[in-house]
């Protein structure tokens, strides 16, 4: 079984295959924010998308976090860990990149999550 969520012309917000949810990279809309603010906005977006897909942050399996400035990683880590409540964390890679499509975009997060059993 495959389900698509939040379809758009160039990607879907998430695709579910059986009990696994593959979530596209998400970035902040308000690019005037610093790393902590952009991370917080993305976490809020993920909360909403996960809820719409019958999942939540406690079911995250993996995260790939792309940042344009690794010197700001600690600001991202603080928001990320506060959001996750620091108990059962997903596997994670933080990857330094030179460009996320706009020089003000500091971070993009792509995740994989389990879906709640019906």
C-alpha cells in the first residue's frame, strides 16, 4: 500500500509505504529567522504533517539534517533535542551543504517515521 500526502507539482510532503512514512525535506518559510528559529519552524511543520499522516515525533526513525553553516549546529541541536524531549531519538546525520536554494535558508530536514498501528 502506498499513500501520498500534500501533493504538489514537484514533490509530495510525505509518502507512506506500508507502515513507514518517508517525509520530504522541509525548510522554514520565514528566512529572516536565525538557525534556532528556522529549526523551530520546521519542527512545528513536522508536528503537523506527522499528525496528518497518523504518526508523531516519537515514531521518527531517521533524520537527515542539511545545514549551510556547521558552526551553527549547536543552535540547531538545542531546538531539535528540546522538540524531541530527548528520550528515544531517531538515527540522524547532520550534513554540511553549501546551498539550499536561498542564501538565507540555513537548514532543511528530511525524516522517516513509523505510522501508528490502526
